[in-house]
C-alpha cells in the first residue's frame, strides 16, 4: 500500500455527469466556477477558490526542471491500488531549490491559516493526456481542512459533487498556472475529480486536457 495515496477514500464509481440537467450559474466576478444552482455557488464561494496566473511561465519552468528528472524514472500507471486514478505518475518532495520554495511559500501563505501545521511532503501528481482522477474524498485521517494545488502544463476541469446528492455539483475551470483551494465543506462533503479529456467541457465549451502536473499542499488534521 502506498502511504502517500492513502488519503484517497470513498470512491464514487458512478458516472456522475450523466443524466443531470445542468443549470449553470457563474460564480460572481470570476467565471471560473459553475454549478447546479446559484445558491450552491454562493454558499461554497468562500470554500472554493481558483486564482488564475498564480505562477508565471518562468516559475512553471523552474518547477518542471526540478520535477521532471524523478518523474521520468517512473512509468505511467493505469491500475491504481484503490481505483482512484488512471494514467498517472506521482512522487513526493520534501526539499526544493530556493526559487521553487519561494513559490510554495506563496501557496502556503494564501491557502492556509497562519500557523497551521502542514503535511510535510508536497504531493506531485502527473496525469497523462489520457489520465483522469475519479470522484473521491480525501481521508480526514491523513489531511486537514484545506487542499491547495498548482496546475502545470494544461488547463483542466475539476468537478465537485455533494456526497449522497448527485444533483448538487460545481465545476471548476483550472487554467494552466492557476492555484485552486478547497476548504472545509468543499473538502469533507463533496467528492472531487479531474475530468477525462473527452469529458472536459466547461459551461458548454470544450477545454482540451493535455498532460497535467499538479503540485499539492495539504495541512495536517486538527
């Protein structure tokens, strides 16, 4: 069993996007979040955040230069141990060069409360163009109230669906170079997933999904 992936639990295998009437409502001021109702978008407005252009192309290149050597030693896997991820490589990293550490400190500053104890290793997840992440909720035993992830190399769509109520959902547009943050209710009560390329449609528009690397920080359980 791979400890760094033990955070993935309660996998929802149903095709959540099928059979729903999509009543799209834009999150005020951003255009990066749509949902099953305006009320849900507004209620989760402080729990779901997407910050575009959080890193520059140069900073992305700096991160990739540190990450690619270790990722290239691995093969893409298509049979995740708990069926949560398809077409992925992953690693964890504790130490970074100064430029990357500066980027990660910026993530920590905007995403986590001051003094919040953080999970030590940063999780790196490399999805092949054909890869995707199935709906899941991260275990509260292994990480706390907040997840923050940088999106490298590709735009993508993250879908949140309320556990036990498939008609309550949000879609998040995650542009390349953006930072997403999920907090509290969005973490505990909603599954999240990264859509396949062929399903990657946001507010009626196709969003091509290429290879995507996410750099993910989490805090520790309280």
